């Protein structure tokens, strides 16, 4: 292979491979060190100065302002408990024990990071405003149509994600687990 | 009938063998000559990948510092619009978090961050570099007497202050201890520029405006070093 012929080929290959590797590494969440709890995933290192370069790049491209470690912990769900992608054509029952935190919020988002438009103009729920049973447990119904009780409207677009933010969480990540942290389950109901 | 040497099947077979060997040698030779180019392409790909990963946080136009803070005048605290489906603030905003930002530039002196906690809304402060790295975060329960008083300095400014304190008769701070004044948290920033995020949380949607009011006490000021 002569130098003149090989140089453009090698350059194109380097550009294509390098760009593909960067695009691939920015998929699927911010970097390494994901902690999974049921359908929920968290990246505890994003809130500290020891954040890895891949997480930094991923957050920059997303345009997100992650919580600092003393602010709280954010958990993201893109699937239900069975691993099926969240789809607004279905109803979801989010229930169980609340995260151990001073305060928490739950919101539904488009995959590009926008809050989901809906006729009720309700974009999330908080631990302070939630209806609970006598044991303190709760059930949130996430659906397009209105529901009695704790209703989280899902809007029209089908794909969505949920973010649960536990502010001043009473836990810290130890390796790939959180000590004493519980998160609600996400069970799919009927689909239209 | 005489058989010529070239027509001999034995010789023709030898020649075919020889041609195929030459062809294989050419292929091997071509492959060997391509190895440096393949390695060069791989090296270039790895270098490009690493460079883009390292450069994206500061160069990406949608990165929080560039999109939200870079245009703010120094010393001004801006309250972000209430998050809704059409808002152009940060991605994945918490609809219950009223958020304010200010930016700092330590090239001329330190930055002073102050905030008064109202007690009714969970409140937090985080100090971030231009690439998004969070170098400090704290919540209202970390703030003595409900007041945040943070001074951000460079390592050089911190060293100069410590030397000045020592020469002024004060004992030098022990390693790892800051030479901060009483009630002040001195924070050493590895970079000159960054931004501060203030968050106040609303317990429900109708409480959002009150949470936003809690951000009114958030202040960022640039301080020149005393002569």
C-alpha cells in the first residue's frame, strides 16, 4: 500500500472509529459506576469531584445539572420492573416504600430531557403532597388519563423516562449498592 | 512423439506452484506494509475518542456552563425560569426545584457566595467548574445558623492568604485545614472559572413561587484581594 493511497484511508478510518467510539460511549447513561435498584439506576459519582470523564461528557451533552452528593441522589428508570421500556400507551403503578430522604420528587420526562406536556399541567409529584395509606406506603398511578389519588400524567408521546430525586438522602453508595435505600417498584398495567 | 519440457505436467505444476507462492508472498508483503497504517488509524481513533470525551464538557454548546452561565455578568445571580415542557433551561429539570445560577472568575480575586436559608424550603448550594465537575455541595442542614458564607479561591490565593496570616503572627493552618475566617467556608477551586447553583424546593406545585422567593437571598460577589 503506497503512502499516498493509505494516508486518506487511514485518516478516514481513524475519524470514523474515533467518532463512533465517542457516540457509543455516550449512550446508556453517564459513565461508569451505575448503581441499580430494581428498575432504577443511579450514578453516585456524578455528584462529586471524582466524576469520571465519560460521565462529565455525557452530562454535558445531555445539558443536565446533576445533584451534588450533599444535595441528594437521582434515580432514573427507563424500563418497568420486567425490563420493558416505559411506554405512555400503558398505565404504570409505582408503589412501595419511600426512599429514605428528607424530601423526594418524582417526574416524567421525554427522552430528550423535557418535561412532558399534558392537559393537567402536572409534571411530577412530591413526598410532601402524596396521599399515603396508614402504613405510610403509597401508590402512584402513571397514566395518560386522569386517575383518582396520586396521578402522574404521562402526556401523548410514547417513550418516556422517570426520575426519582431523593433530596438529602439518608444513604451513601457503597460499591455498587446503596445502604438502607429503598425505591418504589414500577409495574405495568393495561396498554391501549 | 516427443514431449517438450514446457509441456511436461510436472514442470507446469511446478510453475503454478511458483506463481501461487509469488502471489501469496505479495499478499503477505502488502499486509505487512499495511500494518503501520492500521496501527496508525487505531491510534488516531483512540486519540480522537479521548480528545472528544475530554473536550465535550467545555466545548459542547448545550453544556450547562455554556448554555446557562457563561453569558451572566460576574456578580449577578439569575433565577432560571420555572421548568415546563417548553422551558429552555437545563435538561431533566426538577419541576419542584426553583434554581438560581451565578458564575465566578477568580482571575482578579476570590468569589463570595452568600445565602440565607428560610427554613421552609429544603435549600442547597453546589459549586461547579466550567466542565460541570461539582467541587462542593451543601444543604441547609450543613449551614450553621441557616446562613451560607462560602469564599472560593484559587490555590495560589489560598497560599498567599496563609502566608500573610502566618507573617501577621497567626499560626499557619494545619495541612488540610483552611485559613477561613469565622463562619466562612473557604473553598479552593482547581480552575479559575465556574458557576454556582442554588436550589430551593417546593413541597407542591402551588408552593413553587414561595420557593423561588427563598432564592432572593442568594448572592455572588467578586472580591479583589486586599492590598
